[in-house]
């Protein structure tokens, strides 16, 4: 059924519950996505994967399907009930995650990762669309930041619990056990979440007719800000996923750590840096955009400018303890960009287009960043192994981190157009609070 009709009233408490449920969905999303990376040393030893094959499983195979499936699924989500899509997707990919524990070859694992990619493809676009409809602009960066913090929590839980379980019960049983929370969260979303009217938080009338896909594309292509932000998102995802998928293996090879040691220490580093970084990035953005709307681009550019030398220092650390401490700072800076990034993506997009725009953005970013990042690290590492030996992975990660310079340039260029294009889309200032959001 299409969403239209009179707008209901949702209390701040209920909106908070919705954001929390979407946060949990993102925890499961990234937890299942990254579980393979912490279990990789065990899997490589048993199945006999090369670094390139491992990179394809973590990035290429998963990401291409994730990217391709996202747009058609999001088109349906922009027309029908979004919470049902999220709940169904959670159940689907969680079952497949459990099935990873019974496969025994690269081809079988690749087929499972295809299914997981398709399942996870709808989760973030629907979540972004729901957050944009539930939360007014003045608090939206913080809501996106909290949602993005779910990725850090998911990565942390996956690394720490996955590493511990992998050492205790093996990688196969670990996949099966870690699949269970996704089924529980999917059921909670289905039974507890309500569907808001499109444009609810912006005071727009509920719209039953979905814009045609060509209309959405024309709108995006006409926005130079969006095109430049997407370029930044692409290379930001390449740096983020290229590093975080391979850092566990880097720590094992570089410092001779065991799987459970890496899971605990790397997980703590990501959590201690990434969670406050993500939340503070959104809170600071919400304050700074009251001064100048362009801060939603300037802030992530500054954070990436700082993240480059910090990431290089992390790779050059002489001891594992020093590397993990620097890793926490690196995670703080990288995750601080997520809230402003997604606020910038949606600020020029009408409500009925948001799930589709999210999927288009993730498709482009997924192909360039999520697909290429881990594979690029693996390819460079394989090609440098003959000359550098065990140091090949370190050099490969260093090259990928330097690509963050592209993010800085693209966001700086986007800031030149944002204010003018924002004023053209929003000729009337948005009220500081939406009365419908009051308790």
C-alpha cells in the first residue's frame, strides 16, 4: 500500500525508540558484514584463500550485489512500508550469516556473500529515509550520527565477540551464534515500529505518488553539491572499508597477535574512538550549521585532513599497544564524518526521493569504495609480497589511506555550491522545531 493521508503525531519518546531500533539494525548490519574479517585467518588456514580471494569476499562479491540490489529495492521502499523491508531483510541476511558456518569453499562463500549483500542493501536506505521523516533538520545530523554509531558498535561487537568465539568454538559455530541477534532485532522492528508519512518532520504534505526514477536522477545530476559529495563519499568509503576490513589481518601479521587478542584490542580501539567520534560529529555539526550550513562539508573535510597523518602513524607504530592507541584516534576522526556526510546528501533531496537517493549514493559508493577498497588492498598486497614480504600489507594500507586526499578536495569544492543550491531548494527558512514532534 502507498503511504498517504493525514499525519499522525509521534512523541519525542517514540521517535527516540525508532532511532534506537534503527541503530540496532545498523549494529547487526555491520556486525555481520565485518565478522568475516576477524575470522579470516582461521578461514584462510582451513579453506586456503589468497589475499585477493579474501578481498573479494569482504568487498567485491558482497559490495557489487549490495550496490546493484540497493536501487530497485529502495524504489519499492519509497512507495511501500519501509519498516517491513528492514525487518524482512534482517531475517534474510541473518539466516545466510548462519549458513556461512556450513560452507567449505571460496565459491560457496561467495554465493552466501551475494545473498548477504542483497539483504543488507535495503537496510540503510530505508533507515535513512525513516530518520529523515521522523527527525527535523535541526536534529537530523545527531540522529544520523547515532545511527552511524551503530556501525562502530557492530564492528566492535563483531571483532571482540567474534574473535573470542572464534578462538573458543571455531569460525563455523561463531557464524551460527552471531546470526541469532539479527533475527531478534528484525522481529522487534516488525512489531514495534510504525510507518510515518513522507515528509513528516519537514512539515510537507503526505505524498502518495512516487517520483519516476529518471526524475530522481535528473534532480541529483542538477545538484553540483550532491555530485561532489558523492565523490567524497566514494573515496571515504574506500579508505574506511579498505582499512577496517584488513587491519585485523595486519595486526596478526605485523605483531604476531592471536585472533582473540586482535579481536579484543582492535575492538576496544574502534569502540573507544568510533562511538564518541560518530556521536560528537553529529552534535557538533548540528551546532555549526546554525552558523553556516557549509559546516556539514567543512567539518568532515577537516576530519579527513587530520585522519591521514594519524592513519599513517598507526601503520608505522613500533608496538601493537601504540598502534591500537593511535587506531582509536583514527576511528574517532573517520567516524566523525558520517553524520555530516549523510546530512549533506539529503539536504537537497525531497522526502519522496530519499530512500532511492540513499540507495543510489550507496550504490556508487559501494562499487567504488566498499567493493574496491578491500580488493584494492588485497591486490596491492599480493603484488608487493615478492619484494616486501610480510610488509606488503602495511604498504598497501598506507597507499589506500593516502587516497583520503580526494575526500578533502571534493568536499571543499562542494562547499562552494551548497549555500546557493540549498537556498534555491529551501527559499523559506525551516522553523526551528516541528510542533508535531512535541510530546
